């Protein structure tokens, strides 16, 4: 506590009022939350009655790590530090019966949702656009994030959205029949549960007697409802947020939730954390001036004791290839001149497509790099499909695997058939696979549907038997050929190149599984052992903290939030990129400005802006304008590198420094 500044100490000690902590970038918000948890425990509150909610597993792990240094095992026993969605899943797993579910809830990912929606559309008599499935999926997600239930959507949707509202109702009905929920349901359903069952709410309020919420500006309407219900009328909470770093409106985040707290809790206290422990003063001055162009409910001004620092550089390039080449050359030159590590440098951009030229240049120059947020091998739909088949071969009780592949490729088994099968299985408390063979199924399904289900189930049984008896991977390869999966991939891929990539991924998966099975000459593993290992690897990969090592970081501005780097390059700072064209058209410039602000405040020592006068788009060269945000920055704190030639003495000094550095490196090697 002694190492906290006065504002941080005040935020820790206020426990008898609802509290909003406005924490600017780099102001030590995680430290405040963990110190406050320790303070609550030391004041006599049981750790099991405290919950801290974050938005990512990485943030939760960091918080838990810090708590281990503040509390011993006995003091911290039972404390809940998790994401919103983990808490929601825990609530649903404990209260599933109240909501009419059975145990063992299945969690649908995005691919599972899209598959179900496509099936509903295919078998519907309504006039749906089969190419608009992702649009329908987004609208349903938006409704869930805004706490709009299916019933409310149907009664309040605009005429053009009535059809989607009906699909939302159908989608929800089928999810329930499959004993499944999606990611957004993990927040929506607990709110519905608490609103409809006061006694269940009271039980959870007694469990969670104090609530702390990180990154509160990123909460959506449904998450705000969950916080309000758990915190109760007394407002037993501390929320920490920064409206200037709210950059997730596209997924339902409501920075207005910060202001809403003052309306809902008259006793609310507000504390501002404005001292920044990350960046040089000039970086903060530039960031403050930029964000001042946005309207604010709460005014704040970041400051630092880390020195004023050098001007922020602005570089222009004739095209995007030149931009990538020069930025990579700058990184190599800067590291060579100053020492340090490649991990000190980050290249931040608005969209993932901007990384390609930088990757190529970094590879050409043998500079190691790390792309944050790149797609996991396990996330590809074709990998999930094949793994689902293998899961079902080793465990016929796996309902999630059954649902994923029963119609992949198509077997003319419609969603209505699956709904009735699921209802029957739920009633009998058996798996979907087992239900396929029950005589009672003739009471709920026509003979043709039962035949198709049983033909599939018998094939799974035969394949599983053959795998147990013979050459595992020969049988797996035959099974993939038998279902015509490769042809199905080709038919359902948008381009030939995409189809080839997917086919290669499947081949790579099988080859990789073979290597795992016969690893290091040990006794060959069974398919069940291999699948268990793979599923664990998948979970670990999804939950692991991304470790870049000594590599240049490439990432989107969205992905950079919460991170920091000594040297930051913000690239593609042009109109129609930052701010993005869609935001210009929808007049949502404020969020784009916040995105630029987040990028600037990642920098500790230096920040460089880069833009092009011409850029290749859709195969054609087009002219580009520098971003309007550059004109909003204080001119006296910028150095426009392209407007001035380096003085001869500077070039000479650089040469001497490089030569000395080279001699030093050679002497170390010898």
C-alpha cells in the first residue's frame, strides 16, 4: 500500500460506497484491483465472497499471479478471478435445472452457430438469403449483447428485421433442444435467470458480496445488467475503466455504461488515476491533445514523471511496399545503433491485411517476428470437423461432436429431425447417439429419418471397431474418403486456393496425429489417448499466454490494448484506414480516434507514424490522404522526417556509431 500514489490508495480504501475508478492508460489499474482484493481480505471479508471479473483469460491469470504475492494460500482460498463468460458458465452449470436444461451443457462456437443457422435456413419455408448467414448471426449476437430476448426481438424488431427475429426465436429453440448455449448466452441466460428467480439471485449475491470489474468501458448492456444484479441495490462494487480506451463498439461495448453508473447509484464515488507509469511525457501530451477532440463525460489528463522524451516522428512513403521496407530498415538500424532486443519493437495497424508486406520484409531481412492473434490451427473448421469425427469414434456419448458432424457432409438429416431426436434423448437422459437405436424413437420420427440416423450411427460404430482392431490411420483415411469430405470441402470453398488449403490442413492433421501416436519410438498410443492429448493441447493453446520471445510484434490496434513496447510504429495512418472507411461513412470517428489514442499510449520511449501517398487496393494503385488525426496532433511535438534531409554531421555520427557497434559485436564474438 505504501508504494501506491494517493489516488490509488484512496481507490483501494473506499469499500462502503459503489466506486468508479477512471484509470488512464498505464496508470496501474491492475495493481489497484489486486491491492483492493488484499485490503478487503485484511479487513475481514472471506476471499470466497470476492469476485474479480476481466475480459480475457490472460488478464485473469495476471491478476491471480499478482494476488499470490499479496495473500498466502489460506487467505486467497476460494477467491474468484475470472472472465465474465467463465462466471456465466459457472452459474449455468450450477443452475441449469432452473432454466430447464440437463447437466453437461454443450457450448457452441461460431462455426457451430453458423452451421445450425444454415441448416435452419435450408429447411425453412421463409424467404431467407442463404448468403447472409453471417449477417443474421451478427444481428442475433447484437440482440443478445443488448439484452434483447427472442420474444422481445419478435415484438419490437423493425419490418426489415422481422425475419431475422423469427430466425432468432427458432435458433434459440433448437439450441435448447440440443442442450446447448452459445458464447453470448453465457451472460444473457444468467441475467434472465436472476430476473425471473429472486431466490437464486439472493443465493449468488450471498456468494459474491463484493464485485470488482476490470476494463468496465468494454461492458455491453447485458453485462451491465449482470453487474447490477450481483452488486445489488447497495452497489458493493469497484469498477475500473477508461472511456478513452473504449474500442469495441462493434461487439456491443457501451462506454456509456460508465456514465450510467452515476444515474443508477446516487452514492457513487469517482476517483481518477492520471499518473502514467509507462510513457514519456511528450507521448502523453500528444495522446492527450488527440483524445481531447472527443466529447467527455469525465475529463482527465495523463501525466508522467519519466521525462519529456523525443518528438514523435511522422514518415511518408510513395507506396505500401516502400512503407514496409523503410519501417523494417528503421527497426534494424535502431537496434543496431542502440542495442536492445527485437521484442522492444511493435508494428501496429488497423487491419490484419496490412501485415503481409511487413512479414515479407521481415523475413527477407532475417528479422524474427510474432503475429499476435493469428488463427490457431485448431480454429479451422476442417480441423474441428475431422477431430469431431475422431472424438465420436472414441466416445459415442460426445453430443457436441455428434451435432457438429451429423450433417457434415450433408446426409439429409434436417434440423427438425435433430430437434426431435434431442428432445427424446433429453427425456430419456441418454446421448444423441444412443437415442438413434431406441425403439421408442419410432413414436417421434418417421421411418425415413430413423433410417438415415441409424445408417450414420452404424457406420460410426463399424469405423470405431475397425480402428480398435486394425491400422488406426488407414481406417481414418478410409473414413474420410468414404464420406467424400475432400469433395465437400471443394464444393463449399469460395475459391480453389481456399479448398486446396483446407485439404492440405486435413492431410497435415493426419500426419501430425501419426507422429504423436508413434512419438520417440514409445509404445503406440490408442486413438483415445491421442484425442485426449489433442483436446488438452487445444485448450492449452486457446488459454495460453502468447509469448513473443525476442521477436518484433505485429498486431492490430485492437489486439495491442493492455500491452506496452519501448518503440511503436503506427502504420497506414491514412484516411479510409485510420479512421476506417466504414467509420467515416457511419460518422463514428470518435471510436477510431480512441483506437489511435490506444496505439500512441502503447509506446514507452518512441512513437513513429507512417502513411503512404499511394497504396495498392484490390489490385489497383490509388492515392491516399494522411489521416485527419495527424492534423489534430501538436505540431511542435512532431518531427516530419520526410520534410528534411539529415545534416551531413548527423550522417557521419550515425556511421561512426554503427562502426563502433559492429567492432563491439565482433570483439564479443571472438
